C-alpha cells in the first residue's frame, strides 16, 4: 500500500461521513444537534477535498476514471454503505469513526511527509469540535450494537500488526502504527475497544479497496434508479455525478431527451 492509497481511503471515508452527517441535519434529537450535524457534515466534505488535493503532490493518484459514476470505487468503510436509521448509529460514527480518522490524520501530520504536515495540521484543530460533540453524546449512553460495530471497523481499518500501516510507520511516513493508533483512540475516548481478533478483512486498508467494487455490484445502493426526467417525464436516466449542487442530490442525464437534472439520493 502506498501513502497515496491511505490518503485516498481517509478522503473517501471523510466524504461519506460528511454525507451521512448531512442526512441528519433535520432529524437529530434537538435543534442544537441538527446544527451540529450540518456543520460537521460541511467540515468533513471540506476535509475530503483537502485530502484529495494531497494526492498529486504525493506523486501518485490511485483514483480510477469511473469514480464519478461507480459508487463501488469509493474506498470507504461498510458502516457508511447505507443511511443510518437510528441516532445511536450517528453517535457511534461521530465518536469512534470520526475520531479514528482524526487519529490517522494525526499520524500523517507527525510523519515525515511535508505536504501532509503542512496541509493537514489545521484539520486537526477543526476536528476538535467533532470529537467533543461525539464524546458528549457517547457518555449519555447509546445502543451497544452500533458502538461495537464502529469500534471493530475502526480497529480493522487501522490494520493488523504486520499490515501495510505498520510498514508506513516503520518507514517513518506515519508517526503511529496500528497498535499506537488503537491506543490513542482508546485514550481519547476514555474507553477500551471491545475484545476482538484483528485479521486482514474487508475493512482493512487494501482489502477493503480491492473488494468494495465487487461487493457493491452485488448490492448496489441505488435508491433512485429510475428518477423522472423533469423535461420529458421519461424514467430512463443515467447517473453522471454522485454529487449535485447539494450533498443530498445526484446528477442525472436523460437518455431520451438529453436533459440534465438532479434528484435527491434517498
């Protein structure tokens, strides 16, 4: 795994996390939580753009040409594959997964790669609010199932002791390896990860990237597969971009009349 692969994985996870946050901007338990969800969603979408911008200076861009039309090309965790239906899922992602991504960014900033040191340092300061919000809701108590799932996917994403993350750590490009990343996450959240056996899995950096396209082709999340064209009314359109003028929309092109239009994702 190259460092560019890791940065792309962080960026894709940040992008999907931001979109999932945005879906709760009007569904959270309180007005304050609504506002927080919207603000954190915008933050993470912005952070993903910064991370994508780091790929070219790193000298390698692993993105494929079909990324704009193939959801399976995104290198994000399974936790983000489907919209969250419970607030506990939001809190688990906010407290555990968001903090896990921040810890990995911290390892990048502490490593030897200058472009990451300079561009990602401010991101750590902005993520401080995300951490405080997630930890506060976590302390109020949530369901165990989404919390354990978030922990497992976070630790598996860090990778096994002999995996690619360890190699980047040994080379000095990261300041922490899997064990140090897990320890740092537990320290921040003031709790221990559930007992688990970590082995190469679909959640780990390279395995997740290699298996995700095939997995999503078997179960492709396409809730608006037949949107109605706003001009001719036909239900025959293709997705031309996963993101429209708003985070909640997709961009389509009508095959019958060629009209470009948008429709909400869910």
